[in-house]
C-alpha cells in the first residue's frame, strides 16, 4: 500500500505541476509557448507512463496473489489426498484388526466345542465298533435260528411270563430226551 500511496502522491504532484505549467505556457507568446506546450505534453506522457507502471505493478501483485492462491490450493489438495490415504489405511488396518480379533475370539470360543467334538467322535467310533459287534452277534443268532427252524421243522420260541420266568417252547410233537448244563454254565434241553 505504501508504494501505491507514493505513486498517487507522485501522480497528483505531476498533475498539479502540469496544470501550473499549462497556465504559465498559455500566457507566453509564440515559439516559446509552443515549445513549452510540447514539454507539457511530455509531462502528461510521463503521467500516463506512471499510471501504466502503477497498473503493471498492481497486475503483477494480483498475478502473484493468484499464483500464491493456486499454490495454496494445490497444497490443500495434496493434504486432502494424503489425509484420505491415511483414512483408507486406517480403515483397512481397523478391518484387519477386527477380523483377527473375531477369528481369535471364535477360535477361543470353539476350542471347548472342538474338544467335545473329538470326544463325541471317539464315542461314536466306540458305538460303531459296538454296533458292528452286535450285528455280528445278531447274524450268528439269526443263523442259529435258521438252523433250528430247519432241524425242528417248526421253530423254537422263547417266552417270558409275567412273573419274570422264561421258557423255551418247542414245536409240537418234540420229545425231550434229556436236559442238563453246558460246560459254560448254560442250561440245555435235548430232544
């Protein structure tokens, strides 16, 4: 602002001097007057040059301000880009931490269940082995029943009475020849 104030003061002083000079020249006659009028025109030209220089200086200052504003805008855009990158990185890191924590909690919570599942699997294997053994026994008993059916011609039946006693029912017409105990302690009836 001080340079502009000086320029305006200079221009004002030049105008005042030009006006005074024009008044003085108007009073002079002939050749001297015309020479002095040309000098006055030169002073007017100096005033125009001074105004042009002031305009150029103001334009240069405006261009510098615009360049500064453009640099500031570029810096702000770069800062925003960096901030958005940092925010993106923070979100990705937060997601990874959340996923890791979720996996760890799930692993920890299911650890007991996995142990139970292993126990159940072992128990199921025992049951499977027991079922296979029962199937083998059932197959052997079924084969024995088939043999008895073939030999007795009708079939042997096992009956349990209300008092809890059990009896083996032989086919009609069978004769009991003898009864006794087997070497393993079971009772046997021969017919």
